[in-house]
C-alpha cells in the first residue's frame, strides 16, 4: 500500500511518458504515485499506432537492418536543420533503442517482420530515413499502454484516476509536490507528463498558431486530456518553454474529420496538383515532409482522381467512401466535371497544365510503374502496394482540397536537458522537476521525424525522467 506521506516521486499524467516514468522510477526503488485527470490511463499514447522510432534494435537486427544511434542522430538533426540541441538529441537517440528493448523485456511484442504500414506489427518505413526505424507493436498504442500498466502494477505504483493536478507545490525554489482536488501531496520530485496542448484553442493561438491557419477544416485527434496544463506549471515555477510554433499537422481532405483509421484513405490513383495545375510531390510521401511540401505551394492544393477511383473506395469508413465523395460533389464543395479541362476551370488552374499532368500520369506511373519525377513507386513499394495505380481517365473527374488540418500533437513543452530535468530561464535545472513527452520540450522539433517520433520521445524521455526523479535531484 502506497504511503502518500512518504512519496519519492509524483508523476502527473498517465500516458506513455508518465507510465514509463512511473515504472522506471519504481525500478529504482522509489515510492511512486501517478495522477491521471481522465477516468482511464493512456492519453494520446493509447490512441496512437504505437509506432516507435529507434535505431540499433534487436528487431532491426532480426531483419538484417544495420543501424546505429549515431545515424539516427545525424538524420534527426539534419531534418530539423540543427535547430535542436545536439546534446539532448544525441542522448535521446542513444536511449531510444535501449528503451525499446526495455519495453520488449516488459512484454511488448514487435515481431522481426516487414510491416507495410503503421497498423501491421513489425518494422516499417517511418519517414524519410535511409534505413527503416518504425517499430509497430502488436495492439498498437493500446498494447503499449497495457504493457506499461501491468509493469507499474507489478512494481506497486499507485494510480489515482479522474484527478487533475491543478498546480505544482513550489517552495523555496524547489518543486516539492502537487495540488490535486485541493489537497497537497508531497514528494522528493515531480515528473510532468501531462501531454500536449492541442485541445486548448487559446494555447494553440499562443504556441502553435499555424494550426489555426487550417480554419474550419481543423480537427484535433489528440486525447481529451491534452489541455496544456504544463504551460501553467511553467509559469508557476519560472521554467522555460521551448518548441514554440511547432507541432504535427497531417495533410487531409477539407471534409475529413477523423484520423485515417476511421476516415479511410484517399484513392491510390490520385495526383496532388498545385495552383499551376501540376504535380509537385509523391502523394504518398511521409508526413515527415508532406505537410511542409504542401504548405510551400502557391495557392490551394487539390487531390485529383476519377470516377473509377471513387467507386473503388472500400466501404466501412467515415470520410473516404464513394457516397461521401458523391455527397460532397453534389454540394459543390468538392469539385467535379466531365473533363480535365472543365475541372481545371473550376479549380482555377491552367487547363493545358492539368491535362498534361494527367496525360503524364497515365503514360508513366499508371502505364510503366515508374514515376521518374517523384519516385512514388518507392513509397508504394514500402507500403506493400507495388502494382501500378490505375490511369486517371474515366469521367467524371474530381478535385478535393488537401491541406494540413489534422492536429495530432504539439511540441511546446517545459525545456528539458538530457536527463529530462526541467530548466529555468537561465538554463539552470529547477530542483525537483522533470518533464517528458509532449509536456517536455526540446526533442520534438520543427520537423516530425516520421511516424514513431512522438511515442519514442514520450517513452524514452519518460523513462529517463523517472530515473532522474528517483534520484531526487
Ligand atoms: C490518433 C493518434 C495517432 C498517433 N500515432 C502516433 C504514432 O504511431 N507514433 C508516434 O510516435 N506518435 C503518434 N502520435 C502522437 C503520440 O501518440 C503522442 O505525441 C504521445 O503518445 C504523447 O505522449 P504523452 O505521454 O506526452 O501524452 P499522452 O499520452 O497524451 O498522456 C498525457 C496524459 O496526461 C493526462 N493529463 C493531462 N493533464 C493532466 C493533469 N493536470 N493532471 C493529471 N493528468 C493530466 C492526460 O489525460 C493524458 O492521459 C499519435 C497521436 C494520435 C492522437
């Protein structure tokens, strides 16, 4: 039975970062209590695919993939244009592989098998890395949370559900505990693992205004607890924030309202066309880069496809279905026309350019399986779909506006060092305070380094934070 008067560590938030922190602190012999604002554990981690980016793992070795933490580090820094602290990122990349092994040891199942997507257990292409680093666990984010929940129970970590931490206890320059339900609870150290701020429109305006640019198309898939409570904790303790203006927005159609597991997928046989009426990207490019490419275009971006593609959409999804497309076209919000030239007129793009774009598609990728300009065949092969897509030739033709509008996670967090200790505005560690996951800033950067970036951050830095908190710095 946990004695709440003799706690070593309090963890705020029971998603991936919080559970990893609680388990690792308990492994060091600490008395740990975890407060979770919702009625169940899991947060965004539980909603996620659970994909975990890591290098030099036994799963990679099982598939003959040679990789090192140093290569992971180089890729991570390059993609983020070296705007992150190299010391922190090196520590993260060095610890990500061992953290995955730790999870496997706790019972997580990631088979040494090639996976074509974020749903099939195994190793998949996570982003634009040169070797595959995306580890997809069985039962996805739910599986991750189950494994950690069992581990924390076995180690005697007390969980208090339905209890939102209101503020931290900050006395004589040290964090000494938390206040929840008006009750003060003390501990040697506190780990803030309360997730991101995607659910708070005011905080989004302040810390990730780019998300609001999606206007009415914006929808948030992050867990309900992502209210950004860490921002108030920072103000209260004089802690620094970092990661301002960064987060992950996935490209979606303007009419989509659900993550693709529920929304469904746009047709394979589609081209993304810019204001010049031309293709400008591999339509299956990783979201490590796809949102940035779309935002770099002048004017709106459209997904163009034909009637055969519409009719071929599989049933059972919420958004990308034949009926939903027909309904959107009927309202006029989704453009449709009998010919490419008429569609171009409706889109406001040059008719000759759109006609040439579709002719090139039909003569190249659809006919030969090769896309010399954008190498889409490589993405299709990585997704386990190497067959050439259909031509786009059967009217009516459709154009759906595509934009980054699905908000997954936010990156503004309490600035942490390589031990996950929170820093104040002078760069000095705040005694007794650690942070991890979306609430801990500095690892998630301007570029999302492919699927698995955020779960790896949460679990890896959570585990490090738990160890540090158990030492009671
Ligand atoms: C649909 C979806 C799919 C995703 N897929 C992937 C993926 O495959 N790979 C990947 O890397 N990333 C993915 N992400 C992002 C990733 O899941 C998250 O960034 C990561 O899991 C965040 O972990 P966390 O522990 O920081 O936050 P969370 O898992 O959200 O946990 C934070 C917890 O803190 C609780 N909390 C908040 N405030 C308080 C408070 N004041 N007191 C007590 N408790 C509080 C919340 O209720 C929540 O349970 C996905 C996200 C979503 C939404």
